[in-house]
C-alpha cells in the first residue's frame, strides 16, 4: 500500500475536512527552504511549515545538537529536577527580552504557553485577593486551539461549536488614530474587573495577517500600565525575527508583563512552549500558603531534546547573517508589493518585516470556504510552492534562508496567478 493509502486509513488531519480534502502529499525530506515528496518533486515552503521554520529544513547545526542531546539525556521530570539545557535556554532567551522579563515557565506549544499566561494573570489577582477575572482581547485574535486559548480568540466559524462554553472575554477593535481615545475609555470603564489584556503585537496571523501600527499599541499598553491591567504579549508567531526585529515588542516602548513563545523557538524542529514573566508576577505566587502555587505542568515540560533544538536555533538566530537575511527578505517583499499593489485583482497589500500579504479582490464573496482559496492553494502547489491562503488572503512567510531566486519565483507565480485566475 502507498503511504497516502495507509495515511487515509488511519490518520485524521488538522484543519482538514476529511470528506472533501485532496489526499495529503507525502514528504520524505527537507533542505533549506524546500521540501521534497516521494516522487522527488520539490516544493518551496513559503509558509515555513505553518510559520515555525526559521533557518530551513533539517538544518545540520540543529540536527547535530539534537542528536548529541539524545545520547546524553532524553528527558527528566522537571518538578524537583533541572538540567543544563532548560537553564541555559531560559538564561539566553531572557537576555534577549525586555529588561522586566525575569522568569521562564516551560510548556509544550503555543496554545499551552497561552494557557499558562492566562492562568498566571488570573491567579495573580486571586492570590492578591482581588476579584479581577475579565480578560481583554482584540477582535479577530488567534491565540490557539485549547479551550482557554480559544476563549481569548475571536469568535468565528472555527469556534462556533464551542461558543457557549467559552468564558466571556471583552473584545475591542485594533487601535488606530481614530478610535484610540474610545478604546482607552473602554478600558478605564472596565479596569476594576480586568485581569489582563492579551494581544498579538502588530500582526494578527491566523485572523488574516491583519496589521496595525506600533504607535497605537504602545499607547494602549501605556494606558493598561496606568490602569494596572496586566499585559500578555503573544509572540508565538511574531517572535524570533518575523516582524523585522528580534521580537515584535521592540517596536513599542512599554514592556509587557508576560510573553509567550513557541513556533520559531526551536527553529521549527520540535514542539516547545515558553511563558516568561516579570518579577512582580512571579512574586505574587511566593508564599508559605501552598494554595498560592501555580498548579500547572505537562509531562514533557522543558524536554531536554526540545531545549537543545531551541539553543541550537538560537545560535543560528544570533549570527549576523540571520538579521541580514531578515532585512533582505523585507526589502524584497516591499519591492514586490510596489509591483502588484495597483493590479485590479489586488484589493489591498500589507507587510511587516518578513510577512507579506495581499488581499484578492472578490467582490462580495470573501468567505474562508470560498472556492478561490482552494483554487489558489492548488495552483501554487502545482507550481511547486506551498502557500496556504487564508480565504482570499495570500501571504508569504518564508524561512530566513530562502534564496533570492526562490523568492523571485514565488513572486512571479503570484503575478502569473493574478493574470490567469
Ligand atoms: C499558532 C499560534 C498560537 C498557538 O500555537 P500552537 O503551537 O499552534 O498551539 C498562539 N498564538 C499565536 C499568535 C499563534 O499564531
């Protein structure tokens, strides 16, 4: 039996309507920005394998460090025990973050990093004996698929089956020049109930690569600071260079209380989540009263192999070549947008660092489930490019090692699609 036939017998794929989806493509190896299937066909991974890969596939440095770690220590319980990789990774990550970030808590993925952040905020107020239990979030937010993370995400077709069970969240519009004053007064009105404000900085990824200006986020954050509303900066997607700077929080001056990381953390090699926090948050859990403990942990918390992958990825991230690749991709994206922004089929274009998006003009039919999305997806696959449009929004989000030739090829195929579809 072929791999595809065996797959179809036993596998249920994520975000996939198994009745109508085309069979999955069996990938056998990866190198640089490319993946290769069983028949040897090459695909440029223009979405970094769901936004996780930053240095390219099967990177030899990460492979070497992971393999060395495997022969030393594969895993150890992280309550009551520690190990070099977990400590070294926390030390290194914290030095890259705003000065107020002092402690690191490990989990397994982006959604769990968010769950931990939410629990830290809610229990912070609980431990202090203050009844602040409401959470503030942006409309169209995406913070993950577990229940807490889903609750602080925008309500959509994806959450519809669970809406009645999700805890109540105050959703506000993305800030801009016109509404910033109104948003601030909304926050002030709720402040005695608000435990925290959670946001994706500058770019709402899954919401459709929606972008907003750093200046207004900064104003909102300053206002939250004044009103003692804790801030969770979800850098699961924007962390590790995506927005042009190492972390998106460096586009603003105010510092968040809590930050969440996953996706690029291990260079896209394996699952790992981290939630960092300020001393103030951490101190609210220190007590002789055991009930003030943060009762949270996963079996694979701070897995040594995942930590080794993250440390190796960070070695590469710190190389000057990585920042120059990020700059090169940003410049190249900008030139591409200048070329296509006036095309009649292009409704709008936007870019933040290495993330570029264009909205396809569809008249009134903009549904995620519209056939345009499937047509585009298949068109690019046929051309050997992995792009997964979000409805009518095409975005490119490449590993930083992507070559100029590969980028030009992607741009040219998008321009060709604009003519042919
Ligand atoms: C992907 C994502 C998450 C969830 O991460 P998973 O590892 O997929 O659970 C959370 N927040 C943002 C901003 C994301 O893009």
